[in-house]
C-alpha cells in the first residue's frame, strides 16, 4: 500500500527514559498498511532529543523528527497534525505505551464503520496499585462495538462517562481539517477541546477494549495541579468554558442539556474548592487572579436554579457571602488530607 494509512503523533518533553519503550510498542504493532511516527521534541531539558534522534536514525523510513524550542504539548501536537500524511491520525504521550493489537483493531473499526473517530478503553498504570481498566460508562472490556453520533459522544465526555484525552483514539485526518486544533499556551488543553471535536463528528465508534497504557508517575494530577496556580486556573477554566458551549447552542435535547450543565457546575465548584483555593493558598484568597476565578464561579448564580444542584447552590452562596470562612475551611481540609 503506497498511501500513508496512519500518522502517530508523539510530543516529546523530558521523557528520555520512557520514549524508547513508547516507540518500540508502536514498531511492534500489527498494522496492515503504511504508517509514520512523528516525534515532536519541544524543548526538553534532559537527553530526550538525543534519544529520539537515535530513534529517527534507527527507523528512517518510519520516524519523522521535528524539533521546536517551546515546551508546549499543544503546539507540538498541532505541528504534528499539520505535518501528518496519514488518512488517520492518533496521539500518544511519550511516557506511555500501547498493546501490539491497538492500531490494527482501531483501524479495522474505522474503515468498517466509516467513522470519524474511533475510541477505546485504556489501562491506568499506577505504581504499587493493581492495574485498572478505564473506559466509557459500560466498560466491560469485552470487545463489543458501540456506535454513537457526535452529540452522544460529546455528552459522554462532558458527563465524564469517557475520557477527554486525545490518546486511545484515532481520527480521520480529513475530519480534523483545519478547525480541530489544541489550544496553545494552556494546561488541560485536551479537556478544553476533545468534546468540541466530538460534537462535529457524524459517527464515533467506541471499541470496548483496552489497549493504551497510561503511566502515572510521581503524584496525582490533582496533587500536581494544587501546587501550580496556572495549572489550577487552566483546569478550572477548561471546565467552566464548557457551560457557555453547552448553554449557547441547541446541540442536545433539553433533558440532556440539563444533566450536562448540572454536572459541569458541580465539577466547577469542586475544582474551585479542592484545587484553586489550595493552589493560591491562605494568604492569597484576595489575590486579583483568585478573585477573578471566584467571580466567574459566582456567575453561575445567574443560571436557572433547576440547572444547579441544591447543595451546590448552598456552596455558591457561601462563597459569595462567607468567602473568607469558606476558603479557610477548604485550606484546613486540604492540610488534613481530605
């Protein structure tokens, strides 16, 4: 087959000790067709560039190496999309790896069902803990196929019935076009855009089988985010922006829209209390950036009461009228590990 079937895009940033395993897991794939691996090295401070350079020399017909100076995973992925030649595109993080049957299985589904997006389950590898399989709300991991339209797929992501990660999925490159790109300069870029991509799809197919191994390193995502104001703010904003997207269009029926907005508002309040307040700290609850996030959150009081859970309305009123006490209570709970 002369035409390129699949482009595999891997941002490379400080993953020198993991990237060889990642690439080897791709080289060992059972793919019936031509594929390429696009490694986008983006300003690593370790030996990542030297490692991927050696990989490009080892597999010159498969690996394409691109180097940029900006450590931005979104920019790296966007450059990969723009350079891709495959009929389908997929993403892998440089410290993860995949089962040898992954791409063969997903490509067979994509071609059989003429799908814009094919998604699958994934393994969550946490050191010292039992291997977990994560999928959509069904997640029996039996290899069954579920066909959705784009709006159903979008709702599943917004309701956290399946992941917002771009990994573990393949995309028809023609479907991505020039509109589907990752927002640059922010964290949680996938959380901010994959649901939007799904809303544009005519057909999304979920294969209830795990292939992708997410390697969880030191500390949880929440723990890392709690130590960074920017990460905390980007996490909150990525979730908060979903309200405007859902409220501002008629993409779903009234019952689903209500369920989605109730879930998102609950998530926003949770992230604000558990992550944002902790990241800014007790001495900065009146910091202008912190107050800006609080102001956004309180805008939810303008939503119809039916779209906010009762307990969440109470929390919002406490944040509005008892701000200092609410923030201090959240800080104390964080210090106690709750």
